[in-house]
């Protein structure tokens, strides 16, 4: 059960990586279509990336806590 809980927590890290990849692709597409909005797009991309990375870090910490404190 510990391994199952830790693997479910790891899915949060995987989800954050996938979401960052999609967001980066969309930001590159938006910059190619509208170069004058480059600054605004980059600000939103950095903010979204920070939120996604925070989610990944929380998932990682929860997974480590499950492994260390429950087993």
C-alpha cells in the first residue's frame, strides 16, 4: 500500500511536467502568431510554470513522506 500511495503521489510530478510542456508549446505558438505580446505571454508562462512546479514539489514531498513515515 505504501508503494501504491507513493506512486499515486508521483503522478502529480508527471502531470506537472506534461502541463509545463504543453504550456511552453502554446506560449511559443502564441509568440509566433503575435510577437508584440511577447512580454505579456512570457510573464504568464513564468507564473504558470511556477504554479505547476509548486504542485510537483508538493507531490514529491507527499510521496517521500508516505515512504518514510508510513513504512
